[in-house]
């Protein structure tokens, strides 16, 4: 959602700012990510993914708290 206005301005694709287009693009990428994640489940790469996801989640929570406290 953040990149859509920049892409629309830079590449002249006005249709990408439509909400349904954003939902469709997000759906396609999430389905692709789900397929990839099911392939690596149970492997060592799956464990690394989980660790990285936890670190990103913690960073997101810290960023939200700092944003709510007006530090960022």
C-alpha cells in the first residue's frame, strides 16, 4: 500500500492505486509465500525462517510501542 503511489507516479500505472488491485496483488504474493513456506517446513531453512520471523515480530512490536509513545 505504501509503494502503490510511488509506482503509479514513476511508471505511469494509475490502475495500481485501485483498492481491488492492491488486494489482488497482496493475495497473489501471499499465496506464493504460502507455497514456498510449505516446501521448507521441517527443513533447516524452515527453522531459520521461524527465527527470523520472530525477530521481525519483536522489532515490529518495539516500533509500534515507540511510535505510540511518540519517540519515532
